[in-house]
C-alpha cells in the first residue's frame, strides 16, 4: 500500500546555516518524485527528514494525513536505498536481504518465499549464497533494492543510489528501478543531482536550490517551461540572456537584449522586472548562406568558436558580441571554426524566465 506524502513548511537549520527554508509539497500515492538540485541544496536533508533520521525544527510531515514528526524511522514503514549500498560484507546476499524482514519482525516462516520473490524481481535469482564482494556494482545495487522492496514499504526512498555506477550501467539500473516501482505501486522519492536521470525516471521533479523549492512540475514541463533562470540553467543546457520587457500582445512577448529584440510565444507571461530570455541548444536551426530566416523565428548571429563532434550530434559554441551561445545540430553538418553563422530560434521555443 502506497501513501500520500504531505510536507508542510518544513524548516531545519544547522547553527546559522538554513538547510531547509520552509519547504512544502504534496505527493500522490504511487508517484515517482525526484528531488533534484546541486550539492548542498537540501535534498538529502529533506529525504532524511521524511525517513525520520532528522527531525524538522518546524513544519509537518504527514503520511496519509497522519503527522509523522515524532514517529521513529522503524515505525514509518519506509525503506531507504543508499548511495553506498550499506551491505554487510560478511553476510550472504540472502542474509543481507533477510535483514529487513527481521527488522520488521516478519514471521520466519515467510522469509524464504519473500526473499526469493524479491531476488527474482531484481534479477538476482541463484545468487543468494554469494557475498557482496563477489558481485558487480550493479548487482550490489540490486541487493540493496531487494532488501528495500522485500518488506513492501509504503514509501521507498532513494539517496543518489546510482552515483557509484558507470554511465551505461546507471541507465540500465534506473530503468529497472522505475519498472519495479510501477509494478509494486509504491510511492517513491528519489534524490539526485543528475538532470538526465531525473528527466528519465520521474513522474514529477522538485527542483531545489539553497534550501528552497524553485519549481515542481512534470519532466517535460520543467524542461520546456522552466520557471526561472536557475531551473533553466540547471535542467539540461540553456542559452540565457538578460532582457527587459518591451511589449505583449495576445500570445507573444517581446523583450530587448544587448544583441537585439527577441519574441517569445507565451500567453501566460506576467510582467516582471528581472527577466531573461532562454532557448535550448537543440532548438537552434542553422541558416546557411543564401537561405532566408524562417517565419516566426528569432535570429542569433555570430562566429563559430568551437565545433565539437559528439557522435550523435555536433555541438557549436559561437561568439555573439560579448556572449557565448551553444547550438546542437545534426552530426552531418560541417561548420568550420572561425566561420560566420546564423541560427533561427522559433518563437514557440523561446521562453521568458524570471531572474
């Protein structure tokens, strides 16, 4: 059974340092939610408050409406998967997974069946008698995951569980974690600083910075419609340019910058004093010599500074007056360094962000 998690105005300080500055959000049962942000932003501190390892100095944490602030970790029916795996090196895989059942006082007669099922679910069938040092990093992470799911928690917590794995294995294991969470229907909270990981695995992303929540949204929304400069810059790669508001009609917003005006398709824009115009590198369309600028597009012109072949694409870094912008184009383009180039950026892909 999964739970609805409610975090209300949670604050926590270490001396003069405010780790959490009044954090609030709701998570529906069965959702996979990622706390995303740079190191020191408060995401792990928040996860540990939810688990019960830390107690907020103010605010409330509720499971299905019940206040959990004073409830110890072992009575919250949560399970945490740690970055370090936290396996017992002297115990077998079977015994490591069994540890969770003992902690939850599950009858011994049920252990064999539950452990075997958990091992089958995470692809560890037949490895119960091995020790952790006999397994690969990916297999050890699966043991840690099996130890969590074997007790069927209401809330599954992940503290950067894949950071010790290489990039290719990380992609494989995160897919397995997502599939397992969906199969079990458990509410999950996942902490990471890896933007690609958050976009790939989440129902909802909570972007955090300096103890505050900057934006809560689905992956596609948080990427395409970032709420502010921090989110646009942290989630993926963005070109950002300080701007000032000029005018707005029914759908379009026009802003002025030191390299010219930009138009953004935005019918929800509210006039702000501190704004930037933002666009993603993959939304820049090369306009070759002799070609016209497509209608409904802004123009960015400059000199190619670097042309970097990335295998699946070509990354172009261009100087435009005092700025450096990045464009990602098809890998078949041949764009020499030092050449002049123009890019078109559709109005619909241009965003106005706060900050």
